[in-house]
C-alpha cells in the first residue's frame, strides 16, 4: 500500500475484466487498511451510492459560507465578557449525512483486494470513506464498488477504471455523490483567487489542505497533520479547563479543535470563508461546527485590535507567509497580541523550520519585534517550528530548544512551507 508505479495499477485494472464475483465468506486481509467480511463500525450511515468518473475534476463553490465583515467581528468581540463565551452558532451547518470520500491509499487497497478475490470466496471488505474517522462495508463487483444493500441494477458507487485513476492521484480527495461523477474536491476562494483542496496525508492520518499547490501542514517521518498540530498545542501547554484561547488563522481548524478538546474556550479568526467550506467537507474538522468554537471572520490585523485587553490565556498565531501577510508579522500587530494576552499567558507563533535558512531569517526578525512589542520572554521551539513568548520572561520551552536532523515531507519542504506557501494555519 502507498507505493508502486502507475503501470502497476494499469495492470491491475486489466485484471478486473477477467475476475468474476464470488459469494461472501469471513476473511481478514492482513497488512491492509481494508478487512474482508468484517463488521463495519458504521455501515452506510454517512454514505450515498453513485457512479464516479475522476477524470473530470470539478470545483466546488464557497458561495453561502458566512463572511461577516471585520466591523461585525469588532462588534461581537467587544462583548467578550464571561457570558459571551459559547456556545455559538456555526456559520454553516454540518453536513448530515457526510458524503463518502475516496483517497488514493484506500483506492489502492481496493484494487489489491479485488485482484486477490480470484483465489478467495469473499467479495466484501471494510474500508474508510472519511479519512479513517469510521469504516463502512463495501462489496467488490465486476463493474465496481458497491454498498452491500445496493440495488445490483444501479450504477456502482465507483467504477474500477475510476478507482485506478484515484489511486494514482496522491494529492486529491474524491467526493462521491449519487448519480454524479466523482469530484476532486476543491474550493475556489473569491477572496484570494486561489484554489484550495483536501489532500490525503496517508493511511490513518487526517488530511491537509493544498493551497495553490502547497501543503498546509508538515507530514512525513514521525509527524502528520495532527502531530504537527499537537506540537503547536504543546508549545503553549498546559491549556486548562476554561482557559481562553485565541487561534489566529483557522485553516482546517485542527488547532482550534484540539485546544477545545483540552478544555479551552476557543475563539478562532479566519480571513477566507472558502476555508470554512473546506472544513465542512473534512470529517476531521467537524468540531468547528459543534457550536463550541467561536468563529470570527476578517483579516486578523483588523480583528485583533478590536479585542479587549487581557482577554486570552493562550494565543496560537499560525499566519501565512511573511510575503503574503506581512501585517501579521509587524511590531504593531505584536503589540496588540501583548495587549490582549493575560499576564501569565503564552503566545505561540508559527514561522516554519527555524533550522532552515529562510525561516531562520524570519525568526530573528520576529524575536526582535516581539521583544520591542512588550514580550519579556521569547524563545524558539524547534519541535513546534515556531516561537514561544510570554509577557514576563524567561520562557520554558515544552519541546526542543535545539534543532533536530529530522526531515519532513510537506509544507516545510515546499519552499519552506508557509515561508513560501500561501497557506493559513489550522
């Protein structure tokens, strides 16, 4: 799973026309993300049946995503007293049911399972169609993949040629809808004029976002998007129950969601409503629509100055590249962060891999401006790829204060990630 040249899948596709369906029996397929004949954790409850054709990617619209002006965010933020901290109405309702999503690694496992069925009496498997949040039971048939209770006269959920095409696309996530072609899910942002898509990061892991070709999270050896997020959260630990947390640049909402899981009362700021639509399609972003996270929309450089003094115990600042959002790296902006941070609070500021030349240069400027803005303690956290600051120094780093030799795939390797990618936090 996860490897092999494209001709391997073409060869497998050729096998499909020669293999016939056979009756079911219980059999577990070792070493795979798919299990034959097992009982699904949730079968069909969040899925619909449809025909697919991934050769025709389409772009979903972010129209309808709530985008209150910064003035509205200002009015709301001005009322941030004890009674204002949740629950809140999310700007968009969650998807219910959530459409199934097919990723490259599940597609490859389906192909491998089908190629082995010639020597087996089993045609049902258990697989995930929501980035491993849950599993569903699927039946492998001559013309494609179906749900076990599907009408055999209806089109399959996805055809084998389409499964092969999806298996070769490691950067795409395909949404399955009844009676329609599979969509390589992406949202076009009217605000930034960029396409944003969900990108699978590998089996058992949450997806990242691909923004104009750049990954939002680092992933690879020893780290995935959730581990990346956990290291940011660890940089400002502990987050105690009831602690007020500000997450700047929502992204896929992993940071906001994890801070909420730790017990924090979370406010998150996002410039682009298209990212909220991405979160709505991502099963791992579901907490954003629970009503437990307060969402503000607008440029953080406009929203943060409206927030009351001493209103947050923790601030997680995860901005785009300096070239795209220089105002979020300014001494003036840092001064507002110091103003709204409580006396014993902690600030985390993402910069990219501090051991790299470009992020190292950014880090030196950030450290200087944070000190000039009133932060008494400032230190680099190499594990979290960022800077930790407090109003009263010195700073105790929860991660590593020294660079490591580990290499990562993803945003820190793609033009140093946010040092070159137009991505946001999350």
